[in-house]
């Protein structure tokens, strides 16, 4: 049975929530494999809107197991708050439909505070993070001093592990002119939240292995986008984890060969939140129009997104680094009514034309897009559910994108409604 990984092919906010929800009906298990509660997924189901940040999108569907993998950094307080918020919207969340990896690292209040200190400091590079402690938590993970979810179940050893962690963090806090954290206070907070979190914990790797052997369909849900990948993104303006499909295996504890199809979610134009290079960004009326028509504000933070033309150079690159087999092309309707549409097909850097985004941050800033101009369309594409419902110019645009990024369109989305979708290839099909 096929298992599918869904990743963003741009800088995030590509509409993964709707696509993942649309695929959930075909899946038995939905797995988050990286990131934390800095990710925002919006689902609209039967007219009801759900906004997730840490919980997998599958939690909104009955009879599905949702899994938070070991590659995710988990804020236990944020997790419980989100569970309670979803309960007020009628979603029953119990250990029967939510499993959290016992080896997932924890985000603590000290991580959030450190993140905020760095982002608001007058020195250093401002990345434009959500200030939720994601980066500092990953730092502790690779520094081998992190608290992990399973530590909440062992009160006897918890105090010693907290003291070891604080030996590092209190030194950082002194450097920032902040008061030190008392180990007893943090232990008390952790013991208070532990009974609410521990019932959800388990060996995710084992459960997924058993499910795979049993032929159950597994959907791996990525957060952010491939251009925010810590290795392959626009470093240093990236997130703190690997966001490409290769992380789905490591971040869930399953063999890479168990993932049979990678679907990359791609907007019909480009957006970015926060700092960092953006070659095809538009600061004119068209950029403003894309933002207004596309409702380009962050699901979790409410931050306004920067907008620009579709950048085929970037997406072609993420098709390669992300291992993308096909794309889900979203928000085509936002382009309705434009007389002409441009696509970035190359860059000009220091007088030379190049076909990729360079690794050096200063070179990325100097990249100027080389555009190809196509005819727009006046007809509406919103709500189209078959190719014959689309204007000829819109179809031509989609086909040109396929050629430029060297990947086929598997799914075409024409509105936030889950049924306004044109299926070209079922990712779960053998």
C-alpha cells in the first residue's frame, strides 16, 4: 500500500492544510514529522474552520490516528491548550486517536524566552521567527541536553536532567542580563503538566512499522516549506529543522523505502513571511492585490506575507532537494483577472544568468529575476472541478509551470473548499 509525504515546495503557507485534509480520507494515519507549534494549518470542513499548529490535520477526521513524530519539538503546554481548544469545537482527542513520540524533545518556557531575546536584540541577525522557542529547543536536542517527552514520566530523574539543562541556559541568561531560572520552579511546572501529556506517549516508530506491515496508508504531513529547510533553504533565514521529504523517515522512525510518493504543495504565485531574500517579490499594486485576494496573513501569527510572481527557479530546485514526484498547485484563482502573468525562469547575478539560487546569503540578495510573460485570463477559475471548467490561458499557465519545474501537477486546487479540487493523479495509487 502506498504511503505519501506532503511537503511545502516554497516558503510555507502553500495551502498544505486543505490538501492534507483532502488526502486524509484516503489515509489511516497522519503523521507530523518536523517543526513545532510555529506551523499553521487551516482546514475548512463543512463550513467549519479549524486552525492547527501542533496537532496533525488528521485529528479533524474520525477514525484516523494522528501521530506527532520524534522529529517534532513539542511544547507540552501548547499541546494541551490546542487539545482543549479543539475540544470546544467538537473534536474528541484522546490517546486512541493521538499518539506522541516518547522520544520527542520538549520546548520549555526558557526556550521561548531565549527565542524572544534573540529576535528583539539590537545585535545579531533577526531571522523573523515566531518566538515560540523552536530553534532553541532544536539546539538543545543536537547539544544532547534536551528534555524529552518520556522524561515527564520519570519524576525521579527529572530534577537531575533539569539541573543539567539549566547549567547551560542560566549561563546564556546571565549573558543576556536575565535572572537565572530556579530548577525547583521548572520541575514543579513540568510535574504539573506531565499527567496531561504522558497518556499520549508511546513508541511511534513501532506503531508505524506495524501499520506499514499491515498495509495501512500513512500520510506524512510536513510543516513550513522546503525553502525554509535548515540545509537547503535560504540560510540563515530558515527554520530549525529539515523540511524536505527525507526528514519524514528520520522524524517518524520509519524506513525511507516505506514512503512511496512525495507531493509538493505549490502556490500559483509566491509568498514569504519574515526576513530573508525573495527575488520575485513585488512591492507594487500587483503584489498588494495578490496579498488581498489570497488573504495572505499567517494562520498562527497573523503576520502579513510578502507576495510575488511564481518563481520556477526556486520550485525546480525544491523538486530536486525535496524529492518531489508531483505537485499540488493551489490558489490558481488568485490570478484571475490579471491581463498578464509573469514567471521567474532564471536569475541575473552580477551580469550573468544562472538557473538556481546560490548558497551564499549575500549572493541570494543580489539575484534579480528574469521573467517570462504570459497572457492572463478574465474568466473565474474559482471552484473549478475539472479541466474543462478552466480558461484556456489558465491551462496554458499550468502546463508551462510543469515544464519549468520539471514535475507534473497531480492536484489542482481552485478554492479553500476541499471539494474544489481537480485530481490528475491520486498520490495513494500504486
